[in-house]
C-alpha cells in the first residue's frame, strides 16, 4: 500500500504557556500516528490558511479547538464549506472534538453548549460497532445533539450520546481526545481548569485508568489507509 498524505486542519492553538513543552495540536497528531507510514501536511485554518482543494491530500484530519462551531467566525464557515466539498468528492476525513462537531454541523447536524455541563478527564465510551469499551481523555462542554443523516453513532456513554460517529466509508469522528497524553492533559487542566467546576477540576487531574490511546491510533490509521476515495453513496 502506497504512503498516504494526511492534511491536518489545525482549528486551534495550544495554550501559549504549553507550546514549548508539548508542541501544537498538529504535533500531537503526528506523534499519535507516528509509525503508521503517513506524510503530514499542516494547514492552520484557525489563522485562515486553507488548502486550495479537498484533493490536496489523500485524507484530512481536523483537530480540537477552544472555539465553538456555532460561533460567528469566517474561518469556521469556510471550514464547513471545505468539509462539504471533501464529502462531495469523497476525500476521507477524521475529526476530533471540535473537528467531530464541525463535521456534524457542516453535514446537517446540530451542536450546542450542553446543558448537562462539562466532560473532563478519563472517560469511558461504549462502542456499538465493535462491542469494545474505550477510555479516552475528554475536555468539552459542546456536544453533537442532532446527528446528520449521513452519519451513524458507533460510540457513546450516558453523558455524551453521540461521542463517536461513522460516515460510511468517508468519515470517522470522536468527541474525546486520543491525541492528548496524560502529562499534557494535566498541564492543560492546570492552565485552563478555572473553566470547570471545582470538583470536576480535581477529578479531571487524576488519570488513574489505562487509556485506549494505542487502540484508537490503530483504528484511525486503519481508517485513513483504507477509506475509499470514491464518491459517498
């Protein structure tokens, strides 16, 4: 199988005080998928830097962000158009957190600030496609509340009903963060924990369960390598 080029669409910046130690979000995905024989291109769409065409890479990966997909920013609207264009031409896509939500909203779903509050810390998800239980790091208040017709739910828990979505052979998206390492997550909680209720902030910093990072990295890599580039049905 020939080496594939993955375009990383960077939708947010790592907190400034953490960049030197942990890198940016594109770095984290490069590390997550290291060893799976990909070439990476980076586009900081949050700064208005977009690919010329959805065919400029073999597949796309959308990162997380501090922004809400419903916010009125030109780059978010442009990103939604890019997602729809990638869907129309069949260039595969994986989305994480904000990317998960942007894919859903662009294709007719609905995202909102969840009335139930925040999810933060090591979180368990049940997979309906494989029957597996996965533990990943969550950091979000927004959720996909209406799933687009093109997608089906393949992972959830009691708090987040639409945590993992599959768009046929074209797309795969996750609400939690497989790219976050425990050391980065703890530093992020220290830097941004004021946004959380105190009890959740304290529990989020205690990562006392094994994470499914390696398993999900293999899953994403397999999808990116085998997803068809044909027009979606």
